[in-house]
C-alpha cells in the first residue's frame, strides 16, 4: 500500500540536497514542520507560500 503523502512529497538528491520536499517546489518538509512547531497556523503558511495547498501540509504531517 502506498502512503498518501507519496503523491505530494518527493526526495531527489539533486534538489535541496536530497531533503524531502513538496513536489514541484523547493519547499522542504522540514520548513513546514518548523513553521508549525513555531505556532504558525496552517492558513498563514498557505498565505505565505502560495504554491502550497492544504493537502501539502496534511501530507507533511502524515510523513512526519
């Protein structure tokens, strides 16, 4: 069974030194988790990173 996050998160050694990122962006899973840990609301993250969708944040949480 394929995890749902695999549709949105990818790892490529040539992009961001192989850190997990949201597909089609250079936004790392680590960055999103850090923002959430600092108390930033999901809506605020989406406003600051217009390339993201709510499903991307959900995929990050599932991945973590």
